[in-house]
């Protein structure tokens, strides 16, 4: 079913909508999810969410350790600066826990879940993004969370499991259920809403439970996880900082400390790495050049340049693309707006990214784009088709002659609007990129060698 606006969905609900499933059962006492994720360091950490009164223990052959608490259950006010018409306090009923991955341990157990250590070379990487089910009253936009064809994220997760990845990278926007489903709309009836852990569980953690346990993850922060939206849950659960969770707290006009995360590297092999960058707050608005926010962003980008010197091949990963297309109903090409782009141009004029960055990896645009350049620009990969409602397309033939930025000349354009995921597989030359729809049907195959893309 195509994504529909509110009037059309109301009409559908009145006549032919499928019956709504019963509401999800309440969380029960005990472990809810456990996973391994990359954290700043670089390092790997075990994370868990539990409804118990204390954090669980991890155990392995010959040893064990207690997990430490990142955040306790509690209630917070509505996200600061949030503008949705219906707001309520944010309730967290789960305890978030953490432990460093123990050195030299191949696998460990946690509450009946077995977790495996990340392999030395992460060669098969599943990439997903923009996965939650959109319920947003301010846009009068309501997705069919109870319809597997309208919100296919569980199908995408099942496909990811079948691909047996060494690593899963989520490029941001996990949480979309910001408003209550309108009365009488069966396609989303019974959905939790708001920014508490009931919504986080419905939109991400419950459907992703098996894949969370099956492979290590890299979590990239999207604009939906900024402090004005679901940032409270992000900082408790998925933020790459270790120790007690940070809070969303104002540091001055227009600046929230919780919206700034230092970039960090994730080694993939002795020769390649990811550089993870938090662009959640900047969106499409660039701060003034003389502002504290501009200075902080530029410091972040200087850190990226330092990290890029540490590896022969780097993939820069953040949510908002700068050299990518904004979809439209006609397919006419236009450049996506990113508030980060002027900062990138200030840091590395022309190319935008430091030498050593062969490709940039993003979400935000709810489709698949693979863009290769004849000019000196890294490949752009947009993989934002994981389940959130999309609208529009990009005419690939017209896009080839479109200049995304001054001097940025394209030579390869592949776009898909189908829901799905992508698989990056390491090759002697670089990477193979395979795009699949939600049922596992192949959509395209491209190869990345250096910063050249061929499809």
C-alpha cells in the first residue's frame, strides 16, 4: 500500500482497512534486548535493556562481570523545544545497562542470549536507515504501522538476518511515532506514541531484537533523535558515549550539549574504517559563522580530518547527505538541503571531505541512491529506505547532467524507491554494494574502487 495522507487514510479506514491487531503486550519483568555496539574509543560494548531492579551479569567461559547502569527508569518532561500539538511527559520504565566487551573473549551469555565478539575483519555490512513508522500530527502524516506492506521494517530485518552480516550499520531515524493515531484509523490503531520506551520498543527494539543479538551494530544518530524529539531515549540507549547516559541540557541559546557528539572511528580491517559523525541537530539550517554552534561544528570536522589520516580507506557516516538528490513527485533533480554543507565547504573547499574518505554513507532521504563522480568527490551512498514512508523519486537520466555542487560532475547514478536494505561486501579493490527490496529481490549491484563507482 502506498503511503497516504490523512484524508485518504481516514477514507480507507472507514471501508477497507485490515482489522487492527491487539495492542502490544506490556513489557514483562526481565531482559528485553541485548546487543553489541561500537562506542567511542574505538571499542565495543555490550548493552542491555531490562525491566529488572538491577543490571544483569554477563558470563563467559572462565569469567563473568556485572553490567553497570547507564540510566534508571524515570519520567522526564516532554522534549525541550518539541512542537507537536499533543505532548506528554516521557516515561522510561526500562533500565539501560552496559559492560565493555571483555578482551580475548569470543562469545558471552547474558540472560539466555548469546552474543558473539566482532570479527577481526568486518567484511559483510548490512546498512539500513529511516526505519520507524511515521505518526506525526503536525504534518497530518500517518503511516500504516499495522500493515506489513506499508511499514515493512520487520521484513527488512528478517532479510538482514538471512544475509548473516558481520556488522549492521543503521544510518539514523529509528523513532517516528510522535503523535497518537487518529480515532477510527485501523492501520495504526493501538500504536504507542510520544518519546518514551514503549514507543522506542514498538518502533525499533522489539522488531530488531533478533538482529540486535545476531551481529554487532554501529548506530548513527538521525534528526529524529535530536534533543527536541527522541534524544532522551537515544542518549539512554544508543549514544556512543560510555558510562552514565548524558542528558539533553541547554548550553546557551540554540545550543544543547546533548546534541553534540565527538566523531569516532570504527575499524573494519587493518586498512579501512568508518568515521561516525552526529549531524542530528543541524538539519537543513546552518548556524551563523560567528556563533558558538558554528565553532563547535568546525571543531568536529577538524576531528574528522584527523581520524581520516589513520586509515587508507574511510567511509564517512552521518545521517544528512550533502551531495545527494532530494526526491520529488516528478523526479526532477534538485540538491538536498543540508545545514552541514557550508561547514564541510569551509573545512575542505571543493571536495567537502578529507583525503582518504572514499565514500560517504547516509540516510534521511527515504530511498536508495548510489552516486559516483567524475570530479574529485567521494561516492555518495544514501540508504534511507528501511521502512519509513517515502514520497517522490529521482529521474536518473536527468540526474546525470545535474551538478549537485559547483564542480561536482556525476558519472554514475543508481536510485531505487522500493523499501529495503543494502549489503556492503569487502573486495580486494574496495567494496561491492548490493541493494535489495524488503523481500530480498536484488535491485542493483555496484562496485566501489577507491572513490570510483561502477554499476
